[in-house]
């Protein structure tokens, strides 16, 4: 069972990392094509789309995963297939409703971010156009989500992993080829180039969906055999299935929406807040766009937390349902240890090398001075995002879904209030600090609930992380020294870009060598994995 957990975590981690890395890499040529203003327009479309996508799927990938895992553990494989069948019908309806809502509310949403009296930025018509194009993806992605949940709940992470990567590759190729064709071959407008980029979500969704259909068709005989040979097959009433599923799903929606909600709060409040402080629409959109670009870099290490969360829930649900509390605690400890081992050094590296990394990734045309400073402030958000994702997954796995909602709402309300209170005085760092505080409150709340629910010992967990903290400290000092040396001794005749490139490469390579070299000597990852296995056997 433990080997299956590790293997599933590996598949989802690898696919999510590949997807996130590709999603990060394509932004480099894309922003070179459309610039800061074009990326702001792209962000206006994707921010509300992300919210509607989560609502339309009602948290199904994880909710279905939990539902199928529970009944498979009880020996009832039939009910999972029934859920897949009727859930498909439900998702078609849900997706169409979400598509209609986003398409029809595009003018209203555009009015939130664009002042029609300020001609220095994007127009209302441009924002409305790109929002309507991205809305078509809602017709296919919700249907795909239920297949992913079914496979994950059956402890089969491969189909979800492959479909995730294929979806991202197809989407990115369509974005870059389409934007390049519009701008350089057809001499088209920025609006049309960004419109093509937003429509790519639909094209990628179709590709990912067909991958899942292929896997299901290929395994249909094995799935049927597994269902027919189950010992405890019972047909549940369809209303009963959906009642239980929605009971799981609603908290998943709230938890899954946390990061997108925070990003949407920034997207839709930064322009009016900064304009009220004397910024023009163009200047406000630049801040808005740069914060979005910094978020992309920060979310790469957070992809680890997403993968851990998806693979953690079925295993914890299964163990919790069977009363194997030691296994529940061991899996929580293992995931947090591995998560911090990978996420913490990445966040610290971004913090130290924020300015040169931003410059070499997004170039001189995308406000490198502003972006580098914002990235340094924003980098450590990777840690709070990751801890929130994993703690939320644990809460759902131990049936504390309703309590989880309270913690998320507390953080979101605090974020909104602090955005308005801090931004006029702290400028670009105001929304970032508001994000830290809001998420920290939610994380603290989650761990208090988990501790009470399963008597999880926090202090022993922190002690096991001591070696990781010390290792990250050594790495951080080394990287800072490399950066300081490079800044001091690189010849002034080098361009700003090449100075940043050399500094970043030296810092990253040195940091990796120190961190992985010392980590290998201490066998930290191996120690964490083997320790958990030994405890599971006891």
C-alpha cells in the first residue's frame, strides 16, 4: 500500500511539475509577443475563468476521488462506475451553465477592471472579447474532471498524469503558434492575439479529454471484471450518490478556490485601488500584470503541494475509514516533510535571486525593476500556498470539510480588508502582505483542527524538519554570497541582461550543488521515506 502511495505521488508530482514548468516556460515567449499590457489582458480573462471552472466542476476531481476510494475500500466497485456514468450527464449541464454565465457576464466583469474614461490601457471591448473566448473551455473541462477523479480514486494516477501533460502541451502550442501568427504573419491586433491564447484552454481540454477516454476504453474489460467480482456490490440511489458527493465536493470547491480567489481579489481590486492613489490605468495594469507574472514563478514549486494533496486524500480517506490512525498520521508527516524539503529551498532561492531571475525570464520590456522587487517579496508565498494545500487535503481526508470552509473564509475576508488598508500606504507590497496574513490565518486554523481531530503531534514534526531548515539556511547563505560576489566583480561592460543571466546561473547551480550535495550526504529524503515505512509496519 505504501509503495502504491509513493508511486501515485510520483506520477502526479511529475505530471504536475511538468505541466507547471511548461506553463511557466511558455509565458517567456508569450510575454515577449504581447508585452505587459497583453499579459494583463490575458490575466483578466483567466482569473474569472478559473473561478467558474472550479465552481462548474464542484470540486469533482478530488470529491470523486474520495468517493470512489471510500467505496472501493468497502468492496463496492459498482457504485463508482454508476457515479462516473451519471456524473458525466451532470457535468455536461454544469459546464454549459458555467459557460453561459461567464459569456453573458463578460461586459460586467470588464467594467470592474477598466475605467472607460482612461484611454492609457486596455479597453472594455478588449476585455469582454477575451473573457468570452476563454468561456468555451467550460464546455469540456468539467466533463474531463470526473474521469480524472475516477482514476485517482481507484489509485490509478497514470491516466490523470498523462492527460494533464498532454492538455498543457496542446494548449501551449496553440497559444504560441496562434499569437505569433496573428502578430507577425497577419499583422493582427493585440486583442486578437490574446483572444487566440485564451481560446487555447478549450483546445487543450479536448486533447486531455480524449486521452482519458483512451485509457478508459483500454481498461474497460479490467474495470468490468473488477466490478463483477466485488464482494459487496450494492446499487445506491442516484440522489443518495449525489447527496454524498456534493457533501464532499462543496468543501473541495472552497479549498480549491482559495488560491484563485486570492489572485482574483488582486486582479479586480488593484486597478481601482491604485488609480485612487494617483496611478493611471496603464500604471495600475503594469502592477497588476507584474504581480501575475511573479505568481507564475511562485506557483512552480507549489505544484508539488498540489500533487501531494491529490494523492494524499484517497490514501488518508481509506486509512481513516478503516480506523488505521497511525497510517493517517504517518502519511501526513511524510507529505509535509517531503513538501518542505523541495518547496522551502525553491522559495528561498527565488527570494534571493528574485531580481536577476525576473529579468532573464521576462526581459527588459516587462518592468524588471518593479517585477524583481515584487518577486522577492512574493517568493515565500510558495511555502504558505503549499502548507495550505496539504493541510486542506488532510482536513478533507479526515472528514473535516465543513470546518475547513470556516478557515478559508476567515483568510479571504482578511485578505480583502487588508488589500484596501495596506495598498495605499505600502504600494505594490500591500497586496502581497495581505496574501501572507490571510493564508497564515487559514493554515493555523487548519492545523489546530487537525491536531484536535486525530491527536497529531506538531512538535515532533517540527523536530524532523530541523535538518531541512538548517540545510536551507546554509544554501541561502551560499547563494547570497554568490550573488553578492557576482554583483561586485562582473565587469560593467556586460549588459544588464547578461549580468543577471550569469548571476542567476551561478546562484542556482551553486544552490543546487550545496543543497542536494549535503542533502545526499545526510540522506534526508531516504530517511524520511524509510522512517514512514517502518512506522507503518509497527
